[in-house]
């Protein structure tokens, strides 16, 4: 099952670099992902020359190479005279006229997946707010990449409907766990477009679980996103306390969502609510 609906990594990077320039106020921003132990710069905004275009920064080399291997931000207030970095890329950086350069790694699950840069043509101290915004942009990009990784990992475990016309018990349980996890991940994603795409995948998973064995029961009920999240966890046999931990909610809040879902579905127990939601195609 391909994840064609999700934006490409390059789209996410391009958005992050634009966001970096906007949120930091630095005139130049660029970045790239790590490939083959090097950062390939593929997104650039604000430059006045083409000198940075096509730049490939090797691990440990230059400001970004150090940031990549150390997995922490690196700053050169006066890039030309800095003694803390190698100057392999002076032709590109100084060719653009950059004086101050800040490099921030994009760290996903402990691994640096890329580096974002922001810089200015004039030498100037880096304000705390500027640094904080740059770190937040890198963190947001890391979150989106982590979501994509988890989506791809979990969907790779879901059998193809063409290859498996009828899901066995283990496959169906894995599908339901995948659905619940995607619901949890989606709640942490700020990007509305990505959340909508995740929702499309969730609906496909819910439809796949029925595999034509039974017709969907028409039901004029609309569960809220959190009611669906709670029911998806309840469908895995989780207690209210376990659901609260999974969704980072208070246990009393979980109980309220369950009661609301049960009332909408016109049933008296959580098990009946899960069963009816499944028959209606609201859960896998």
C-alpha cells in the first residue's frame, strides 16, 4: 500500500526553509537532507548569487558538517575568520557574501537526517529569539519526518487487499493497532494538510478491515476526533488509564469521551460502542 498522498520529503524541506527565513528574519536560508554521509543542499531562499546552489557538505566538514555529526546547532558569528570549522566551503558561503551563519541539525529518532542553515550578509550577534525560532523549525520538520517514517512502517505491515482478500485474526489486529497509532500520531501533527492526508489513510484502513465480508451498517452518527481516538484505543482492549497515557489525556477526560461516544451510538457499554462503530465503518 503506497503512501502517495503524503507530501514528499523535498516538499517538507522546502516549506521548512521558507519558514526558517520568515520566522528568524535572517535574509538567507537553505538546507538539505543527509545522503551518503553528506548534506546535499536542495532548497534555498533569499540568496543574491548562485554560489550555494548544488552545495554538498561532507560530514565533519564546515559548519553544517559539524552540526550533522555532533547533532547540535553550530554558530559562526564571523564565518570568514572562524577557527572552529574547516573552510572547505568558503567559495560557496563567502561567494554569497554570508558573514554570520547558523546551522541546525534535523534530528529524527536520534539520527541527524539533515541540516537547516540561516545566515546574514552582515556580521551580527544571534538573538535568543532567532535561535529559538530556528530550533523550532528544525524540530517541526523532524516531527513531520518521524510521522512519515511511522506511517510507512505501519502501512508496510498491512496486507494488500488484492493479495489477501480475507484478513486473518493476526493481520486484522495489526491493522487495528496501525489505525490507532495513526490516530495518535495525527493528533501531534500541526500541518493541516498532512493531518487530512493521514485521515484519508485511516479511512482506507477502516474500509480494508471489512474486506467485503459484511455490508457496512448505515448510521447517522458523527463522532468527534477525540471520541474516535478513544474508541480506537478501547478497541485494542486498553483500560481508561492506559488510553489516558496513550493519548496524553486525564483519565476522567477519557471516561467523558467514552460516555459521549456511547450516547451517540446509543449503546450501554464500550464493547457495544466499538462493535457498532465497526459495523458502521467508523473503526477497522
